[in-house]
């Protein structure tokens, strides 16, 4: 079963964030609990861990700003 990778809410007032970079390549193996992507908010940059293990399919490109809850990719 596929797991959606959502842009998380980091901080009380966060409504959007910038996907700084993917730390795992498209089509590569992601490991649950390991850093998956870097997220920039207005106050900091955070590494976000993978919610599951499997093959990463990237849906959104780095450098863009997305709303909290946006599906950034899928782990199959």
C-alpha cells in the first residue's frame, strides 16, 4: 500500500513551506525514520523523516512553496 508524503505543519502558525531539497532520489529506496527531504519555513530549515520504507516517487519539485498538507510524493 502506498504512503503519501505530506508537507507537515512545523510550528503553530505555519501555513506553507518551501521544499528545499529531496534527500532521497526519485525511484530510490526510502527508509522509515531516515531523513527524506528538507523543508524551509519562515523561521528555520528542518529535515523531515520518511513515514515509511519503500520506493520514493517524487511529485513536487524542490525550490517551490506549497501549502501544509500538499502531497509531495509517494512511497510505494
